[in-house]
C-alpha cells in the first residue's frame, strides 16, 4: 500500500537510490572485512587489541585520512541500524516490537535492555571486524578473546560470508522477481 501511495519521485528515484546506498554500504563493509582478513593472515598487528598510546587528534585512525574517518563513522552507523533492524526482524524478537500507544512497561524495559546490549556490543563488533581501530578509550582490547587469532579470524570470515550470501540472495531474488514481473509470468 505504501508503495502504491508513494509519489513517482519516491518510486522512481528515492527507492532505487536508497537501495543502491544500502548495497554500496554493505559492499564496502564486506570489502573492508575481507581486507582485514588478509591483514590478519599477514600481520599480527591487525589483531583488535587495545590502543597503547592514544594520540587523539594527532594521528588519523584511518589510512585515508578524513575521508576514511567519515566512511568509518558512516559504516558504524550503518552497522548499528542494520543490527537493530535484523534483531527486530528475527522471528524470536518480533513480539518485542513496541506498538504505538499500546506498549506495556515490561515490553518497554525489554526493548531498553536489548538496545543497551546492542549498543554496548557495537564498539567491540566494529573493532573486531576491522572497520575501525578506535575503541573509544574503553579498553575493549583488553578482552582476552580479542587476542585469539582463530576467534577473530572466524568471526571476520563468518561476517563476510554470511553478509555476502544474504546480499546475493536478496539481490538475485529481487532481480528474478522483476524479470518475472516484466515478462508477465506468475
């Protein structure tokens, strides 16, 4: 219903641009994680350990300077939003979605707890994937498992593999559906 009520500008320009933006952000995330996997294989310094000497403002945390830092911020926000959307889309947690003007207090508290856990895990998540080296001076690198090569390597490989499979499946199904619709078949 929302698609049919949308203006032609939204249907013909807004939705495709939003889809291209999401595809680009997902592709960039996967490329950064794949590059991080190669770094893990070649150099021990790529492990997500804590910052020993934080020189904030003196040295860029990105090899691409200001552009790379802005890209890291955009990717972290993208990962935050996609993890929240994925969390509430999972069959186990769809009942936790708040309803407008009809949400009990226990459901509100449950949502607050879930969002707090997700937001607390985001710095470790983005650091383990190699999206950023900055750990907000929270010493997230002190976690013992962040020094374990196999856990970090498998975590990165799992993210890259599963994200690629989801991306290919979603895009290929959308293309198949449009082709079937264009050909006029059921």
